[in-house]
C-alpha cells in the first residue's frame, strides 16, 4: 500500500521525500515498480475500468453496493468489499445526502381523512398504494415546486408536475398524470401528508371520482410519509444539490430526465434488491 501511494503521489512530491516520510527505501520502491503485476493486480485493473464506467453512468451517485450489483449483472464475479476497496483507493465516493426541509402547510380548515396506511408501506402489487408529496427546487429565477405520486410497490414515480407556484392545481396535475398512465383497478389507497393541496375539496373529489381510498398522515408524524420523502432526498442528493440551475426551464428539463430517463428505468433501489422500479414491476409480472 505504501508503494502504491508513492506511485500515485510522485507527480506532486519527490520520490525520496515520500519514501522518507513513509519509512521505506527508494530502492525498495523502484524494485516494486519493476516487478511484474500479479494476477490479482491485473484483475483489479480490469474491475476498476468497469467500476469507473458504472460510477460514471450513475453520474457519481452510486456507492459500492449498487456498483457491485452493476458489475455482477454484467457477468463479473466480484464482492462488495473488493468493489469498496477499489473505489476507496481511487477516490470514487458517492455524494452524501443532506438534510431535507419540508414544505407542508397543515394550517387549514379542510377535513382530515384517517391514516389508512399506518406506516405500512408494503404493497403486493402495483396500484395498491400510492404516496404523494411536494418539494422545492431553487433556480436563479426563483423557486420551483415539484409534486410527485409514487407507487409504493416498486417505488416508481407514476405522476409528477412542476410549477413556480405552490397551489392545489400542482398536486392535481401530478395526480391526473398518474391516473392517465396507470389502470389502477380496485382497492387503490392514496396517501399524503396533511398539506392543504392534498386535503382540498378538489383534490379529494378527484380521488373519490376514481374510487380511490384516501389516507392522510397523522399530525406531526414525519414518518407517515417517509417513502416519498426519501425519493426527494435521493433526487436532491443525486441531481439538485450538484447543479446550479439558471432558468426554471433548465431545472424542469433536468428533473424530467432524472425521473423518466434514470430513476424509473435504471436507478438501482436497495429496497428492491438493487433493481430499478421498472425492472421490479417487469419481474413481478
């Protein structure tokens, strides 16, 4: 490991100085360099190339568990510890998530439906449980608000909408998109927080029109809506916090590409045994 460090750092520091600091001899370092690579080292170089490729495809968001699964699905035999070591040694570190600020306005006079989910987010099939919420994105032109509807079976975004105004029409647009592309059948429950957009007469009338059960989070309990909030944390850590958006149109286009081009069809989800939401639904038949 010391010789490898010297080999990497020698472009910035003299070899003699590096050897002195690390307590090894220069002759030992040069002897190590002239030694032919072992089969293990050659395998590491091949794996590293695949790791870099998988890491780049994820836009630098995958850690070792997801990268390992990418490599295994490509037919490579590799464990998570080896992947983690190679990523660590080569500075491939996934961006860490930051804290999330909620935007719920629960101070309203609308009636509150009961909490039918009670934090039971498991679903046996698609279109059994939907989870909806709203978050925000900053641009140089001001705030953008993103409403999503998530199918809890495969954590798939089935409806989303963006606006520069936080109002009930935003939530309704996302819901109507979900209704347009999904045939929900019977016994679908829609869960949301106590925000005025989701408790409004218009929103709940739309749900009742389609025979959808209405579930609302308990007062002051952030865990009741945790799945869709986790989606927002993922979106922000993998896209929003890494980007300085200029016009709102730029942010809207980038979010659309993330949801429809990466998150739904390709992003590996730990809850889904490291397959994407689309793949999970396909495998479930």
